[in-house]
C-alpha cells in the first residue's frame, strides 16, 4: 500500500500536465498562476495553496489526492519505441508515456486477484537475424510453423500487456518494457492502423519485435539513421514471423507472381496486407526490382496503398485479456468496481473512473456503479 507524501508531490503535477499534453505555460495561462510558480511546484520548491490545487484538479482531471501520494520507485521505465517516421509530436509522446505508466499500475492491481501469463523469451545471439528470431519465437512460445491468425492473442497469451486505448487516435502503435522487482512487464499500445485488421496484425508484430530485442538498443545513443535502421529491422521481423519463409515460397511457385490479385487472395491466409506480402516476396528474392516496382505501381493505380480489398469488411482484432480479467474479477464477487477504484487509490493512484475506462479501452460508463440497477421510482409526498 502506498503512503501519503509529506506534502504536495510536484512529480505528480508534472505527470498530470504531460498526460494532458500541456506545457507549463499552458497551465499558467489556464489557472492564472505564474509560470515560475508552476515550475516551482513541479520541482517541489514550494507548495501550492489549496485554492490553486483545486484549479489544477479542475484543469487536469486528476483527483486532489493524486497530488499528495508518494511515487512508486519499484518500477523502472525502459525505452519507449515510437515509429521513427511518425508525425507524433513530443507532447503526444510524453502523454503516452504517462498513460502507459498508469496502465501498468492498474495491471498490477488486477494481477493481485487474477493470474496473468508471465513473459519469457531468450535470444542469446550477438547479431540480429530476423529469420532465426522468428523461428526461435515460434519454438519457445510453441506457435507452430503455420501462418498466425491473430498475433495479438499470441502476445497476450505470453505475458505481453496489450492495450488499444489509441483506437480513436491517429498515433501509431508503440511499445515499452517496464521492470518491477526484476520482472519484465512488456507493454504494447496499438494504434488505429487505418481501421485495417491486416495492418493491425503487422503493426502488432512490429512492436513485438521491439519487445523481443529491447536489450539490443539504447535509444539515447542512437541517431536518426540508427533508429530508421532499427525500424526497418522490426518490419523485416514482422514479415518473417507472419509470412513464414518456406510456406510462402511454395505459394509463390506460380506464373502469377506479378499479378496483384495473387497477393490480394493470399491476404486471408497470412492475415497481412497485400503490400506486406509483396515486400516480403522482394526480401526473399522471389521478385526482382523491376517486378517489385511494377506491382507497387499497380497497387497505387488501384488505390490499394490507402485501402485494400477485404480491409473494411474484416473485423479488427482487439486485445482481450485486461477486459476479460476485470470482468472475471468483478463477476467472482471478490471485489466490487467501487472497491477496485478505492484500492487503486490506496495504492497511490487515485484516478477518476473515466480515466481508467480510457486507459483500459473499456466502454464509457463501465465503472458507473448504478449501471444495471433497476429504475428508482419516487414520488413527491403530498
């Protein structure tokens, strides 16, 4: 159980500000408090008066108690892997980092009641070989050699926390590994993936590559070219995992390799986009540069670079474990929804119900304590 801070915790103010994608100047302008004062609050150089705290509560959406809790120093944050070519701003990235911190703390509370799978994978090679890595993963996780229908399900079954809290956002998927008491807690947050199940499948596998190879990279020491090369490696790994080499080579033993219809038809088998299948064929030297360019031009002319056949009618896979764990917990009677939020508060993270719903991608009103109760019929007494 977390303990109260001796006073106002400036780290919590900074976290709430970043969560809301605001600058210190934004806070100052909205509250009428000087920039210098807000900066001093965040750096624990002075403590805001109660009337200012209530202004912060109204602006940032975190309960007053949130600012008076000690930070949990048991958890260490690793690198967060955002897409190198993404248009995501620094403020958006900082906001997402704060969100996954809170997501993990909610997960830890759920795990006090529900036993989640434990993440485990080892890759002891000195260099990255994506084909070998994909094969190692299939062996260690007992996936088999066939195409994978739902990689998100495989990730959750093997201890990766997967969230789709960005479904209504344009931010690309990203991943992060946190460590608590020497236990790795890998997190993948899925983007909207342009509402395509096939792109989501590939994007999830890309982020899985980041999780598996986390020890190979140190983002602080990497330049733009290094990061771009890393991202290309993750794309190649996703292709190697989702489009098994030997099986795919057999499918390409045809005279129709330069017909985009072949790759459209193979989408349903491999659960990835036709574009990804064409790129994989080029990587396996099944297409020469001229054939590859011809196919990509055909994709552009047909408008398939933005939306391919089967994209709109194929349901998008969703992560299931966190939502299922909560339903299992509340249906068991071990704890009520209200008690769950109270316990979260006691452990140092008092959050509004709507915020928890957003972080877990739950239906709005999931934590409405009166939901499902009979209508209360009252009359005015005469």
